[in-house]
C-alpha cells in the first residue's frame, strides 16, 4: 500500500519502484477495447461530409484573407455558401464587383453536372477574384477555421439540396444539407463575436397547397407538397429560433423559379431547351381538369439585386458569443416576378428563340412534389428592399438561350 502515492502526480522516483502488475481482467478489457477501436476505425463507413482538403492546402489562409478584402471600409465582408451553384455564383460575383469582400464555400456535389459548377467558378468567380473553399457546410473544423480567419459582416446562405422531385430519390440529402447543414452553420455563427447577419434562401415551395393567389408572406405555409418544401419551411422555423434565442439578424428570401444564364439543368426551361434542340419529345404538365400549370419565373439578375439589397438592409445581429443582448431583425420576404407564365407560353418562347418546333405531349402532372401554380406578391420586397424586377420572361430567356448555345458548342447541334 505504501507504494501507491496518495496524491496523483506526486511520485518520487527514487522511493517508488514500479512493481505494479495489471490485474488479468483489466488486461483483457484493454485488449478487447483496442480490438473494438481498430474494428470501428477501419470498418466504419466513410464520412458523408466532404474531405477536409482545404485545411491541408498551402496558401489557403492567405487566399481566403485576400478574397475577403473589401475595396473600402464601408463595404461588407460576406461568406457565400453554395457559391458555385446557380444563384450563388451570380450573387458572389456581383458582391465582389461592387467592392465587397467575398469568400465562397461549396461541396461540388453531383446532384447535377459538376463541370457546370466548376465552369461557373472559373468564369464568374475566379475571374472576379472570389476564392471558393471546397467543403461541406457540415464540416465544423473548416467553418471554424474560416470564421477564425475572417470577420464576416454577413453570411449569404444559398447552399442547399435543391429540386422538388429528387427528394423522392434521395431524401437524406435534403436533411443533411437543408436541416443539418443550416443548423451547423447557425450554431457557429451564433457563437461569434460580433455575430454576422444572415440572409438565406428559402423558397416559394413553402406555399405548398395554398390556393390563395398571389402568394403573400402572411399566407399559410403549413401544407408543403414535397420534402424539399418541408425542409425549407423547417429552415424558416429554425431561423426564427436562432433569432429569438441568440439575437441573430436573419432574413429568409422565398425565391420564385429563378432562371437565366449558368442556370440549373434540372429545371424545365433548361431541359426543354436541350430536348427541343435534340428533337426529343417534351412532356407538358397540366393540372387536374386540364388546369394550366404556370410559374412566376424570376430572372437571375432580379434575384441577385434582391439578395444584395437584403444584405444592405439587414440590421446587425444583437448577440455575441452565444448570448442575446436584445431583439434582432427577423424577416421573410418573397422574391418573385409577379407575372406567372404558363408552361405552354414558356415552350412557345423557346421555340421562337431556338427556331425549332417542339414535339410536345401533354401529361397529367404527377404527384411528386410539384405544385400547379406560383405567383408572388412582392409588396413587402418593394417596401423592405426597394425590389423591382425588370426582366420579363422573353427578355430573360433570350439571354439564357444565347448563353446555352455559346456554352454547349455554338451552332454544333450534336454537342447540345
Ligand atoms: N433556383 C431556383 O429556382 C430556386 C428557387 C427557390 C429556392 N432556391 C434556393 O436558392 C438556393 C440556391 O439555389 P440554386 O438554384 O443556385 O441551386 P444550386 O443547386 O445550383 O446551388 C446550390 C449549391 O450548394 C452546394 N451545396 C449543396 N449542399 C451543400 C453542402 N452541404 N455544403 C456545401 N455546399 C453545398 C451545391 O454544390 C450547389 O453548388 C438554394 O437554397 C435553393 O434551395 C432556388
């Protein structure tokens, strides 16, 4: 008993001869635990988050700091998530062009053609000096590192698993990005000092089965028609919680069917263009009893203006280091175009621009998450953001088609 010191750490090596032997049970327990550790380490499935490539990259810190530099002291410093997505690339480029400091983050997932994301990076971001970190918003060490390097005034959160129909194929991806990822981001942002203001993309899909038109922010949003819509609605409630408990200033923007150059290949205007050019038959949806399907198509430049003005009008967060110090701004605002256009009209504009007659078949809209009609009331956006969309569908599609033909190989029809 005398050999065992009474106070841990106070060994006197001269007096203490280690005669201690492991009891047999402890030895077996240790061997067993080591075995379990190795089995877990080598056989567990790979993490679903992107590899932390960024932490090892040399020069990464300086590139982030350089990209975050503002033209003047009055400019904002913005972290844009989903920066190589359709809206993210346009928004990040516009912020940078006007003098804001901008850093992007994107996990380059393969929901659609990854080359398109890389080309947006090359043409819209690299060219304008926006550095993009290749990482997932669920990656805590990366996010902590980025927020440690740069004092962001705003976060423009656009990273999400988009698309309504894909939610029936891969529901998990919606939970991982739109719920887990959003909470992860807010957890880190709320604990900063000072806390940045957050502007993020919700969606018109939260109106779900609402039939009152035009859709106003005061209308009910408790009847989502898809898991995508449900995750966006959940995001709005989660945002409210972080505003309420931690004093984060949060603005949620409900985008209505955004289209334009560098757009998303999973959206109808995009794949109709491809199929019309390839002389393939396109399916035109109609609602029950031959009801017309229509969308409030909103041109990308109008959406970007809305995002920038949401950033400019965002009030400061009131909390610091995870503690609320007072009431903070909380907004939910529609960003649409206020003029729904039927799918038939969309196709006839494309036919005119592409100079090709579409082969069409009319089919009943399947019940897989789409809603028959969207129409935005934008009075609040006008009041809060001075938002005034200026591009009608024909003008916007003209720009899209020009981009599409350039991007997919000029006039060579085989490469469309
Ligand atoms: N385009 C529209 O019509 C529309 C309509 C309503 C709402 N929205 C919302 O606007 C935002 C931008 O949409 P978009 O059309 O640019 O979509 P997008 O798919 O082109 O862009 C999203 C980007 O986020 C990235 N991303 C996804 N999950 C991520 C994660 N976990 N970590 C890091 N990056 C991740 C993707 O790689 C992609 O580049 C999304 O939140 C979307 O839900 C878009």
